[in-house]
C-alpha cells in the first residue's frame, strides 16, 4: 500500500508521501535510544508536565485534527471530535495517575523474613524503545493509549502507523515535539510494512505493541519471539451482543445500532454477533433492523451523517464477499446488503442485518469489519453462552439481562477480555483493555497497561 491520504468518501488522493529510507531509519533509532538514556531518569512530575502540555495542545488542535481523521479514513466528524477529546482525557489521566500506578510495592515483612531479607520491594523500570504498529480505524486514540502510559513510564516510542493515515501519523510526532518532550522521545516512522521487521530486530528496540489484523499480529509476534522481545497484541474481534428475556429490549435494540455501526462498523470492539433469546427475538430483531435501515449514509463531514464510507476500497470488497457468501448459502438480509445508489464515488456500504446464519457461512467465523450485523436465535442461557464462545476471537462482549444469576454465569464462562452488562463495550483509561484467543494478549490502559512495558524488578536487601 502506498503511503497516501485518500479520501474514502470520494476516492480522491489528497496527498502522497515518500517512505523514509534506511539512513533516516537509523537516525531515528539512534535518537530514540539516546533519548531513552536520559529521559528514563526524569521525574514523574516532569513527565506529567510534558504530557499535560501535549494534552492542552491537542485540545487546541481539536477541530483540525478531527477533520484530518475524517478526510483520511472516513469516520463521521462528530466521532472524530469525540476521539480527539478521549485522547485528551487519557493523557491527563495518565499524567495524574502514573506515579501512583508505578509506585514501589512492599510485601509484608512476615512474607519475606524466611528469605533472609531485612526488607524487600518491587520496583518498576522502563524497558526502553518501544515500537508501536498502529491501525487506521482510530488513528489518534490507538496511538495515544500506547504513548501516554509508555512515555509516563519513562520509555521512548517509535510509531509505524497505517499507510492510509500519514497526516495523522505526522501530526502525532509533531504533537509530542511541540509539547517539549526531548528529541527522540516519540517519533513517527513513515515506512511500509516491509520495513517493520528490520526495525523490530534492531537491538535498540526493546519491545513492540500492535493493534491490527490477525496476520499482522502473527508476523510481529513471530519476529519479536525470535528476538525474545516483549509484545502486546490487540487484534480482531467478533464481539457477541446477547439479549436475554429480562432485558429492556427497546433500549437493547437502540444501543445495538450504535454498538454495531460506531466508526462506520470498523471497530474491533464493535458488537458484531447478536445472540437473542427466542422469547424476545422477533421484537428485538424487528426494532434493530428498522433502526439500522433508517440510518443516514453519506458524507462524513456532514453533521446529519450517521455512517460514512469504509476506509479502503479493499475493505468494502472484503465485506461484500462475506455478505454475498452468507446470502448465497441461505442467510436473509433484513436490510442493506449492498452499496447505496446515491453514493457512486466513495467506498460506502449500507447498514445490514443478516439472519439465518449457519456454521458453513464465512461470516460465522470471520470478522465483518463494516456495518454488518449477524443475528442468532437461541433457546436458553446455555445456548447463548455456547454461541457467544463459538468464535476464534475473544476481545469483549455485551450482555443484556437483569438476572444476577445470568450475570454471574456470563462473567464465569464467556471467553472474552471484557463483559459489559446492559450497555455497549467502551474503553476507558482506568480499565484494562485487551482480549483472549485470536484477539491477542496483554493489556492496554489502566495500571495493567502501563506495567506491560516496565521491567518489574525485585529489590532485596539482606538482614
């Protein structure tokens, strides 16, 4: 893929960029390594000051960077504005909480006395240069949720962003520079995917984090494993959205629309598989499909637009193939299942609800990255859990029930990194985020996330 901004609402190429060459990559690696040697010794107060300055600058740039994101990858402008605001919040949260999250931990004296220690503690130290390989769907947020904790922990960062959001990528590098972070602390690398291996294998790079597709995750994990380097992976998701008889069905149906089409349906934590108890199946499905069909598809810069285009032409093709395969094998499209007739130039796809899904359909196991929902009818709690877990992914989950016993069962048995009751999945700086199975490993955000790229050091002093 060329490094270029292409407006997915029109197909127009806005700007192209040359990838940096080996000499510049070497300069950036050397700068990141040199910066780490001194930045790692700065105080939490100084890191906090710098990160709060970056947050203030991002707040000032809110309108411009939101418009850039919309023009590069097609999310509705209101969603881009919300993304920028969320990044500001996360940066300030880590600036305020990192010192507490990474404070030394002291085991009880009784627990270590038999080791011969007069005292012992656990201390957290930064790892070094961390390579971040990031996707286009949340081009600001995905980076900030890595950069804020990594920088507050004393690491330095190298960003390899998706090739279709280069303007957002360059903005991020400039943001941390303008905030006053030392040269080399955070740098954007405009490189293609073929150059990632060389950077990751460089001995000056200590670890990597990737958010993206399963194949990309496998590649980075394989290279890092060969080099014995730490990785955190957040990959695909096909999150279940379970509706049980005790649920507020109308609210569940309203929320389901947002949960499915957020970010034009291109979110790893978007609800994708709607698993509905037979007692409320007809009511839920009719209301859900009607609301999906009523959404306005169009120019993402227009305030009236609910769903913009898919980010890439290939992404739309992939989605079409999944839907066409399902319909060919007997699925019923309650709405959508095609391109809008009034948007001939961009990569638009109509919000779609499919019923009658069977295991031989590709969409039963593959992630639908766009505004397409699959609906399953289940007879009881056991079947709901079984269908929810019948996926290679396990990022998050949504369950609608007022029954405390059912809640306990889902918390115990559902195979996912999160369970959200009577609402939709969302990420928050104070809560850990990540998945299981092919959705990846490790956690971002919260204290768990900031410790992922720290050296957990045992400090022992003899009696």
